[in-house]
C-alpha cells in the first residue's frame, strides 16, 4: 500500500500525496513557501488555459510540472511547422495533429499524476461561461482581441481571476485581472483597436523566446495565486522589452466607469465580441478594394512569352532575402516617395507574400494615375503553390 | 521641461523605428504634439479624427495613467518619462496568416 502523507496543520485539502508525488514535488515540499500545504493546494487547483500556442506552451509545461491537479486546455488548431520556432510543447512529429491532442500527450507524459482536460472548441460567447465555471483560474494565452474581451468579460461575470499575457515581436505585457475586485482588461483598454490600425503582416513575427518568458511569468502568477503567496501582478501592468532586456511596471487602476466591473455596469452578459471588435470571423482580414488581378499561372505564361512586365515587390528587404521573383523591391511604406522609380508606360505586376499589401499598392498606384497595374493573386505563396514549388513559403 | 517619450514596438514603424524621442514640453499634450510633428504618421495611431487620444492607447507619466491625472493637460517635470502603451493581442501564433 502506498504511503500517504496527510497535511497536519491545514484543512486546505483532504487529498493526500502518494509516495511518488512526494518524490516528484520534493523541491516544492522542502520550501516553506510551498510545502505540503501548498502542494496540496496545487493538486486541488483547476486551471483553464485559453490557447495552446506560444504562451500556452510554457504555461502548460510549467503548470503540469508543478502539479496543478486539473489543467483544462481550449484550442481548435492543428500544429503547423511555423509553430515549432516557439511553441515548445510540440515536436516535429506533431505537425498536422490537433494541438489539444499533442499537448495532452506531452503534458500527460510530463506529469501523469494530473488530469489534463482537452476542450477542442473555439471559445465563444455561447460556451465560455459553461467552460469557465468548473475552473478556479483562467489563463489567457490567446492571440486576438475578440477572444481577449470575451475571456475578460466571462471572468468578471463569474468572479474568476484572469492571468493575462500578450506579446508583440519582442515586447510583452503581463498582469492579473479581476482578482478580488481588482481592475479588469476593460479598465486598462476600454476598446480594441479598429481592424485597420492593427499592425500589418510586414510588422508581424515574434522572437521565439519571448512567449516563453511571458508565458512563464503567467505560470508563476498562476501558481502564486493558487498558493496565496507573494505579491501578485494585480493593479500592476508589467511591460517587458526583450531587445532592451528591461522590465517596467505601470500602475493599473480600476475604472469606476468600467462597463463590466464598474459601479454602473452595462455589460451583464456576454456579447458579440467580433462585432465589438469590428471584425466578422476570427482574424478576418479587411478585404481590399477591388483591384485588377493576375493569376500566378497567367503571369508565368506572359513572362515565358517575353512580355515586358515590371515586377514590383512591395515586401520588406528582409523578406526579399527569404525568396523573391527577381522583382524591383519597393516596400509598401516607401512607395509614395519612390513613385518616380516606376515607369508609367510599362505594365506593372505588384506582389507581396499573400497579396494583401500588394493590393494596397495597386490601389494606391491606380489612384496615383497608373493604369496598367495588376496584383499577383495570392502573392508569392500562390506562386509557390501553382508555379514554382522551389520557392519557399514563410 | 526635458521629457523622454518611449515609443512602443507596434508604433515604431511610424516613427522611423526610433525607440524613444527626447522633447521639450510643459504638458503631456505638448509632448505628444511634438512627437507627432516629428513623426506625422504616428498621429492617426495616437489620435482619433476628433483629436482625442485613442481608447486603445494608454499614456503614462512615469508609472501613472494620465486618465487618472489631468489627461493631456498633465504637467511634466524635468526628467519625466512618458510611455505610450497600446493594446496588443498576440499570443505567439501567426500574425502573418492574415495577409
């Protein structure tokens, strides 16, 4: 029969630890800040992770390793090659598998003593409250504004703390919202940016270690919250700049006029968050003005025919280095002041990675008086798919 | 008063990739006005068409949110730091997937 160790002073939990667990968590147990009492609190805790991406990977790994008794995972995506640069819970052999399945296997292997509960679903206003109700702490590791507001509002309505982290390129933010009457996400940002002002893909990307650092901070706050130890990031917004390697802290106050947690609440149930954020459907791109297009195969046959076409690449120089169609490089942002480089008498085919920035370029050029301008439909990605598979996709 | 304005990563693209600017100003409004005259493209990201600071852009003097001070009339002391902190949604998936 396994040796059972009962907590003596506390009534925090009646669940004992097995001999195996005592060994596994010994570096926690010998620390008075955790101890047996703290470890039992972790074992009893139920934490829901929203998103199993860049932030979700260190979150899942550390919370599982720490012995959080029930770890819920919400995601509906599959593992992709481009995830592996930072989503360290997954391996190359996981590419193509549902993230939730790959994560459950990885976390289960890391710590078979805990329960990993997969929720393979998209978080919506219809399922959020039911999903959250069974958990003590919600950890927000999502990647879009509608879900961030949804997670916030659902946490406030249910009175659950929301451990928040967010990243952009090499900068991160972290805080704990909605804890014991503390400020919420809407106190910090009453409204999301309109879709048109969200940085474009030319400004995307993220240093792979950054979500590791921010996710680890979220994991630490989650554990402190469960243990009831230390000073939580409540009422404090932590900013991290990885390039400068500098942490800063700003005061975060509760907004008395907050519509969801303020004195006169106007939001008393979940709303349509895509409408609130001005987007229909997740990651819905703002569709471009109709511009004349040319399909990759048609461009190929015209080039083969020797037609005099001017290929204009509107991506950034670092993208040109990855792959290119030997076009003339003028990044979209520089186009207005470099118009003189273009020849109005020639036919111009503009392209970018996927066709969005070049659609903007074509629209701009037509308004500037250029008549024979076309957008390469689907960009260099479509060129790789339909014409030349040797061109790498990124 | 000499003030340092920290430009956040998402907005650096509209400020010639600068990380901060050092300006002379008596109030937050003057400092931001000075910043947007240096970098005109920043203006639409910081202000609405009506000239108000956008609700998803927070401005702090040292560690205090100007909404709880005197907004743009918040006075500045020599050596203060102004931080512009826009909301970011990223969780480490592909921003690039949308475009």
